[in-house]
C-alpha cells in the first residue's frame, strides 16, 4: 500500500539582500508573512514618531534576524564570540538596558511612547503566522495525494465596508454638531474590530491576511494621531475667530490644519473664571486675550514652540504653565492652548 508522507518545511525569517531600504528588516518581515513590506515600513515610521518605539524595534530586529545566506544573526555571532567571557556580554546587556530606559524617559519624541502599539503589531504578526499556516507543509508524491485544504472567501470586503460605514456615519455626526468625535477612540475601536474579524476568520476558515494588513495601517494611523493629535474633521485652512461678547464666546475652538487666530481681546469677561480651550493640529495658533484680566495659560505643543507673553519654550512634548494676575484679578481667563505640530502664541490685546 502506497502512502503519502507529509513533511513540515521550515521557513526562515531572514533579511534579504535585494529589495531592502535600510537593513532589510521590513523586506524580510514582508516576505515571511506574505505582506507588502510597505506596511511594516509605515508602521516603523509611525512608531518612531509616536514615542521612538519604532527605532528600538527596528534596531532589535536588525540584530536578531539573520541576513539572507547567513546562518546566525549579528546578535548570535556576538554572543558566540563572548562565550568564554560572559561577564563582558552581561555588562554590554546592562549598558543597553540602561540606555533603553534613559531613551524611554527622554523627551525626544512627542508623547506618548507607544509601547502598546508595538505590542499590537507583534500580536497581529503572530496571529497572521498562526492563521495562515506558515511553516508550510510539503507533500511527497505517492499514489494518493491529500485533498488541499479549502478556505472560503476573504473577510476583507466585509472589513472595508464596515469601516467605510463607520467613518461615514461618525463624520456626518461630527460635521452636523451632533457628536464631537474623538478620532483616537474611533481608530482604536476600528483596530479592535479588525482583531475580532481576524479571530472570526480563524474560527470560520475565512482568509484574513488582507484584514491584518488593514489593521496594521489603522494602528499606524492611530499612532500618528496620538502623537500629533490632529482634529481630523475640524477643518483645513486659515481661520479667524473673533467673538465680541460673552454670548458669542465658545468654550472650545478647533482647527485641523492651518493658521488659527482666536481673538478674545474684545470679550468683556464676567467676574470669576472663564474657561476656553483652543486646539490646532498642525500650524500656528495665536490667541489674543483681553487686556487687564488675570490669565492662567496651559500651553502645549507635541512638537514645536510655545510662546506665552514673550516667554518661549520649544522642542518636543512642550508644556508651559503661566499665570499673569493682570490689573483686574477678579476676572480670570483660564486658557488651554494646544498644537500638535507648530507654534502656540498667547498675547495681550
């Protein structure tokens, strides 16, 4: 009786010599998980902007993934060389660990340092590896060949359609003033939804590779939105807001991208505290406050400059608190002025 033998064929994760941009990490991950390397490149860049995690992940992957044609990785070769001198290897590991801790505490990139985003990417890669059967099976021909496994249609159309419906409905609610959506939560919910579809695809035997690719793009968009904090549907272009009375004064002013001028100089503030929040995603935000009133300013810039009454702070993750008693301390303007990337300027009059 002839039998069919199934042999597990091991697939190695390597950094290819061709098609690479830097160290070949993204190209290697794309080839191993059957995904476009651009997805990984976008993810690494987004994570680098959102806390610097992408740089650490890329360097770590470059060290532990062997180059195409090599048996061992750079890290493995270094460890083998230090096999007889373990003290040096431990010392180097401690120095690297302290360096990573110091980098994690430094304000080099906009907050937050999204280690959780890196964990999400790693989890998505592991799910893809599990559901797509990597490692492969090679069949040795005999009299009878096993029937190929049958997978039903992809879940990608369902995922894409659902996301379009969600985005459209929320955008209409936001534009109509029914709901002031925080799109960071919306993007987070979309990532969760894609994860649920991946799990459902594994249970039902549906294809989920494209869904995982879509989820990775959403994770990258979420990382960027957390770093820059752009109000996506607050508008694009230059805008001037100039209320002249307490009745026309709003508690919140927002713009997505552009130069934003909020002139509160002519508003006769009532006694007590008046709270106003101004937010700009990308551009220059200028706020004019009334002469004489007491002002408490909380100025923030993820990356850029904060100028409050001539006092300048710049860099990344800038946070300036400023209090000016003015000549009429009974009237207090509590101002929250924020910009993602750009400049915040607060002046009198």
